[in-house]
């Protein structure tokens, strides 16, 4: 029997199903090799952001892709008869494997069909994609011995490997205008509508800079182990026994270290543009003042001194409560535990949120503070992790944090540092105070996403620390729920 006809529109999966049944009744063998022109994305509902991203990236490369998140892409609707589409129209079956998708009914049913087809045809029909580092021991025997595309090590590197594999297998490219097809989907009128959309940044405005800079000298030597406690009480920078600050030290500190005022730079902000040294001094002092404020609020300095982090138990239940971007009260976890499966067994680590704030005096919109969030990782007894191991675990913990989750943590950090005040206030004397907004800067645009078409609701507060992320340490559609 032929290939189903080469002229006109390709037969639908339903038509192919009927042809297959007729051929079986007639005792004929059919082949539709040249009809297999699509890539099929198999995934669990929880992994939809990745499935959507992968579909659009492959489309941009010129491949026809079927993914039930994107019902119409490249001119063909998502098939109603999934089995027939996998059998007769799919060139490669891309199976997104994760802790969510392993045992969910719909992904498992599709994957089993594809694996049986691969065994029957004796070809590498199924392309398994390791999304979150799932271990081969968690997979059934039909999948565990396949070669995985390691997306858990980075989406960019994994995509490059997948594209190389598709190229080597001569996967058909039926979309010469793939990039415009992908971009037009993103700009679809039914998804993007004319409405005001608020965009949030990780910048907070400095509403007041201190007016003067004071220079002090300490007659009494300040030992290294007293430097951090001194900074906690008095925002300053120092070079040996020379100190610069916005305000004088307290009477107690002045008597202990015999501080004497040596000089004063008035209205430093008026002349800093023409004095690079003064500008650099002011930025250093601003950054150390932010660190001082964090220490005063209970943060601790990491062993290498590069960041301040939340110690275990600083806030009740290790939860930082704050007002979310929707105006509701919610919380994020400041300290949590994650378990990792390694070659030597299960290893646990404790992660601590570590806000790093840096002053930016010459931004286009004025003086601002940039808020960046890091994780400080330790063993359960408080010992810092080795650098490479910490980097791998940090990436895996943060991999599932999307934009709204980073925004939530940014809001939480700014509001925590402000305490019960209306802004972050550093210093006591009026004109010498450093004042910073406790909300990030926002902007508005005229177009936005029609959120009524999104299936996922607003983010909820983070789950408890009992949630376990078990990963292998390698060293180096609408309507139907895909569950």
C-alpha cells in the first residue's frame, strides 16, 4: 500500500487510523514514512513552562511540533486522535521526564505507546529529556537504558544537544518561516491584549542620600573580631584606623575606641561628579551601610565575608512575611532543607536566603539600590559546602523559581530590612539619614497578557521545608490535565 497520497492536504490522524484498520482487515502492510513530519512533546502538567518554551524554540528552528499547550502552530491543529498522530505523523517523540511525569497516567500512556513503536521499528524514536535530574532508578526498564538529553544541567546546553541529535537524524523541517511562526504565537491577539501591565524591577529608589561624610581616626586598635560587631552598631567603612561615616559613633563607641573627628566633606553629592575618588568612597560607604542595616536586623556574615544571610531561627518558623505584589499578606521561606541523592547516598543541606544590595548612584532614573538574591548553603551542622557542590545544589534549588517567585523574595527582603518603618532607614539624624523605598520600582506598559486564559492561579506561599528535592549528583494542552 502507498504512503497515503502525496497530493493535497495530508490525511488527518483520524483518517490514518481508519486506513490502518482497513489495511489490517485486508492483510496489507502500510508505511507512511514521509508523513512523519512532526515532533511530539510528551510532558506532565506541572512542567508546562518548559514544554511551552521547548515547543517555541523548536518551532523557531523550523520544526513542526505538537504540544497540547499550543493548539495551533505552523498551520496544523493539535490532533484529536493522539495514538494515530504518534504512530503515523510523529518523527520523534520527545518525552520530558521529571519527578512529576514518571507515573502520571496520560504522559505514561503516550510514552508506553512510543516505546513500543521504537522497539517494533528498531529505531531511536523516543528522545528522553531529563528535566529535573531524575535518577534512572526511578524510571521503568523501558526508559532507564536510553540516552538522555540532560536539560537538568542547563536548558541552553540541553537544547543545543537536542538540536544536534535532530539534525543527525535528518528530522524534517517543514517550517521555513519558523521564527516568525513562533513570534506570531507569542503576539497572538487572544493572548496579548491592550491593557495596562505593571512590570516590577529589582531596583529600589534612594529617596534621600546623607548630606555630609565624616572622617574619624581611632586611637585604640580595633581587632578583626570586633569589626563586624562595630559595623552592626555604626555604619562605616575603614582603612586601618581611619573611618568614614555618615554620622558620629555613639558615645559608648567613641569612648571605647577613642574616635576623634579629623575632617568633614560637606554636600558631597554636589561635587561627586567631578571627583571619582569621592564618588567611589560614597558608594563604598552606601554599600557598607546596607550591610550594617542587615546585621542590625539579625542577618549574619557568611564565613568568607561575601554576603549576609538569614540564620536559622531568626524569624518565626523561618518565614519572612510581607505584602505581596497583589496586596495580600504572604510569606517566603528564609531557611530550608533540601535532600540530594548522590553516588554515596543521600546528602542534606540547609539553604539560607542571602540578599545582596548594591548602591547605584548614576542610574538613568537616579540613585537606586539593586537587590540581588543568593543562597548560602551549609551542612545541617552549619559547615559551608565546598564551592563546586554548593554551586550545583544552588542551581537545582533555584531552577524552579520563576519570575513571580524572585519578585516575591525581593519584596520580602526589602520589607524585612525596613522593619515596621515606612522605608528602609539607616541613621538617626534627619539630613544624615539614608532612606530607601521598601518597594521595588515599577513601570507600566500599554499591552499585557490576558490572564483569564491562563490555567494556573496566583502563586501560593512556599511549601514547608519537608518538601524534598532528590536529584542525582552527576558531578559536573488545553482542557485535558496531563496528570
